[in-house]
C-alpha cells in the first residue's frame, strides 16, 4: 500500500485575518454561497459582509443546525447555478456541511472556523448526521479545502468550552495514529501513514500537554497569547493532518456509538472523543502511567472522564452494550486497531473507564 499525505491548499491563522477574507475568496471564485452559523451572525455578520463585499457580491444563508442530507440538499438548491465557490463560517457542523455542498456543486470551498472545537476544517471529510443528530455516515471527499482561515481573535472570544472540546478531539490523534501505524491500516488519505503525518500526530499531543491549560486561561480572558496560537494550530492543523493522513481507530468509533446514548446529545464532539480516547487506552491495555497522564490533562482543561460528565444519568449495561455494538459494526474505524475488537470488549472497556473516572473524581 502506498504512503499518502494530504493537506488543504492554504492555511492562514492569526488575529484579525477575518478582515482579509474577501481578498482570499475572490482568488478562487467571484460568486460565493456563504453558509453562516446562526449563532455567530449577530456579532460577526457585519465584519463578514464588510470583508466580502469589498471584492464580490455574496449570497449569504444561515445554517439550519445539523449536517444532514436534507440540509445539504437545501443549500445546493439555494446556490442554484450561479455559485462558483462555497464559504463555510462557523462550527464543525457548518464546516462539514459547506464541504459537502461544495463537493456536490463541484466548486472550491473556503473554511472559516469561529471556534477551534474540532479538527474538521482541514480534512477532505464530512461527518453526516441524521436530522436528530445521530451519526449516520462519513462522506469522503476527493480533495481537501482550498483555503482554511482562522482568526484567533474570534476564537479567543468564544467560550472556553469550545477550545477544550477541540483539545478533546485532538487528544485522540496520537493514539489513533499509533494504532493505525501498527496495523498498517488504510488512512482517510487512501494509503498508509507517512513519517511526517505520524510526527505531526505526536507533536499535536505534546503541544496539548505543554500549552492546553495556558490556552484555557487565555480564552477565559478573551486574550490572544502564544499558548492560544499553539493550541489553535494543534486542534486544527496538527490534529487535522494527523488524523486524516495517519488514520482513525477506536476512539472515534466509540464516539460514534456514544451519539446514540441517551443524555449525550448535549456533550460536544470533542468531549465525547476525550472520554472515548480513555476507553481506547483501556482497551489497549496501556499502563496506568500513560492513562493517568491523559486523565490529568483532561481534568486540567475541563474535559469529561466519566459517563455522568457526558450527561448519562444512569449507566445501564444494556445501553452500553448497544453503544459497543454500534462502535464495532462493519466498516467502523475501530477495526483499524492492531488486534480484533469485539462489542463485549468495548462494553467492558467503557464500564472500566467510567469506574476509573469516578474514582479520580471521588464519586
């Protein structure tokens, strides 16, 4: 199998770069469909319009709230025959929707995250959910976004929980990459991992541990600091390149199973991934020293280490088994692990992880 690494066409990060959005977009297309998260139009809408209308006439539409097939179809129709570029501005589901719409329209896509809550912005992948928010499928795209632009002043103004969630998503990158390297699994890029991608995945983890807590303190005060810049890059670029070109394994499959568990719908993607990363470490039989390092990091930045922290009020073994069955269904990334994984193994790892988390919290 070939070794393959992929990346977006251009990545731009820094405070105030949103003001230059229009001059970057017009180089790729002059009739953009701009999909904007409802939650940010109130405080960024004027800035977005000002930047874009300096150079072109955008068609702006508000995101419906879920990256689902019906929403993707609605936005395709909204674009009509005139749009020759799609711009997605907002959180992870807006980003994935914009990428999917651009794919079906066969036009370039520009991604403008307003939080650093996931590693979705740089990837050639959209995660599709049902209209009620249950994971449905992965949509694999033929190429990565043409441009990713992150304004760290905007990200610093977002609630700290978003940044922590992004760290939870990024936390899995190293461990899933290592599992895929051991099993020689095919990655999202269509081949085996490269040394470069594996190194980025490990750098992502090291950056989280070194600067994560500092970055949370920065966003609690809406401050842009070097630590915040490093964590935004780790959450978005390092994790994005690391997961796509090195692969997903147990953590994201278990996350997908957790989306169907009652009570977890209010937990963010990265929060579920953080807990699922701990489950993967238990499943692998990692040492307590390694697991405690991850637990300590989670506690330092406010990431969940128990099912109760994800919103599960009562742990039912039957429900956990259904999560495990969903995580191990055919085609799931858990089968990239370097050993055979069964639903009972996942069930037991979830229960053991939850018990361990409760012990650390003193519950």
